[in-house]
C-alpha cells in the first residue's frame, strides 16, 4: 500500500515526468527508428502509462509521419505494447517511414526489451496538401481498421506480423508476415501476404511497386503473395485475383485499343528480378475493342477466318463473353478460349469471345507461341505506331517475358567466361 502511494506521489512530480518523457522517446526511437514528441505522459499504475498528443517524426527531415490524440501503453518483463484508438498517417511520408522501420527494426539484431505489440483501432491517411487532419479520397487510401502489429525480435532473426481490415465489416482481416534473417553472408527479407476476405486496393501501393499503375485506379487484389529479397536478387510468387483492372491501362503501350474493366485470375506465377519465370491463369470481361486492332490480332493468331474478319469495321467493336486461359513459361505462351467448343474441318476450337456477329475461337491443338514471336506480334498490332514506338513496345515486353532455356542469363554467361 505504501509503495503504491509513494509511486502515485512521485509520478506526479515534474522531475519524474520529464525523466519519463525522455526515456520513452529514446525507447520508441530505438525500436522504430522514428523520433517522437508528445504533450504529456501519465502513469495510472507502475506498469501502465498514457500519452497525450502523440506524434512520430522523420528523424532526418523532422516532418510529421503519424499522429494520435491518445496512446495507452503497458510494460511487462517480456516487453511493452502500445494501443491507439485512432491515428492519422501522412501520405507523403509513408514510403520513407516504411523504409526506416525496415532498416532500423527488421535489419538490426535486438537484445533490448522491445515493443511487442501495437494495435490501432482505426487508421486514416491524410495528404499534406489538404488542411490539418484532412483525408485524401477513400479510393486512393482506404481507412484501415482493427490493425494489430506484433514484433518478434531476436539476435538471429527479426519478425513482424501485421493484420488489418479495410473499412467496417465482418470480413476476415488481411495478414502480413515479414521476416528478416540476419545472415552475415547474405541477409534476406521475406514477406508473406494473405488477404483472406479482404480486397487490397493496388493504387496506394504504386509508390512501392510502380508496375501496379498499369492496372488502373480501381484495381484490387485478393489472394496470397510471397516476396523475398536478399543482397543479390528479388522475387515473388503470387496466386489470387486482380479485380476491376482497366484494359485502357493494361494496353497503354499498344495505344489502349481495349476498354472496360477486367478480372484477372492468377493460378500461379513466379517473378525473379523483373522477369516472369512462369504465369498461368484466366482473363475475363471487356467492353469494346478498336476494330482495326482486333482485325490484325485475329489474323495474326488465326482466331478467325479471313472472311469472318472482313465483317469487322475499323470502328470500336463491342465485345461479349471474353474468357480465356493463359499459360506462360520459358517455352512460350499458350492461350485457350473457355467458351463453347466447336469443330471445323476436323479441328476442335474453343470460343474466346464474340465481336459483333464474329465468334473468335482458339485452336485447342495449336502449339505454344514462341517467346520471340509474342513481342513482335503484339507490337506490330499497334496500327498507327511509328518504328520507334514498335521498338519501344517490343523492349518493354521482352523485359518481363521469361528467358528461353537456350539463352543463359547475363550473370550466368559472364560467370562462365570470367577468368579463373
């Protein structure tokens, strides 16, 4: 009893408050790599504390990153935790903040008593161009709910587990597990993402993954993704579904000949250092396509007879029932329509789509399209393209296509011919 009374008296003194402010600023900075400021800190009990007007600041630029009006905390012998009912994140600082947390927490062995758990009831993102506490459009940065972050530090490996929901509802939260192995020879970071019932919008992630811009502003992903990066390479494996992707964005390099939203199912895929090693899945839905472009594509891949193609005009054509499967690897590309099966001259075909009265179909016995033909065929289908545009399109396609087995990678070729 006397101990509790004594603590209550001491904890109210200005000396104790200033001392605790400095101690907690140092602890949070050591764990997260971010500077913090706050108005006051209180200790209702020896193991619990309450911070008012809490703000995380970039340690170099001193720009605000995250604000919360009140933070509850608890300390134990195993570590300590923070609880924020609401918080606001500054959109322009998210990339730098993530880099600091990764480099300062995940990439550093820990042997001190750390933060073990961070929970945020509701997190919104605001833009510095709007007024104080103003939020950007929800379509760009959705409000995150029920955020829980668990830190699992050690001398050999640092781990972070994150779960969150997007908006109110009863859907299962998305889960992210980040693991950093502190191998002296080759440190490595792994990210495992399981969205479960939560659809994650792609647009807010463009700053980290610029390729997502080609999906359009409304695209969202649901599925699993495993990323890894070490001192030499990076790669990812993805399974799931991309919904509400825009054909105009996906076909930008071709002059956006297709329009409307599409759904892309990814059965399996693996990307290493920017090259697709393999990818298979399904593409559905389109609204319209430029007539001159579809005529060239259909003739190029033999999806319809010349007589049928002549029925099309050069004007935009409505598309119905687009549904195809694709399978891409280092041997080439195979795509198959998933519509009705028909037979013509002893060969079986699957309907790919219907454009006006023309049914476009793929030959189920057709061989894979060789990789070197894909870029040339698609680039040359750009009707009004200059030679420079065609060359640029071919280069962009070749940059992501798998490398045929008969061609060694540059790193392998150089190692074979390097002097011993």
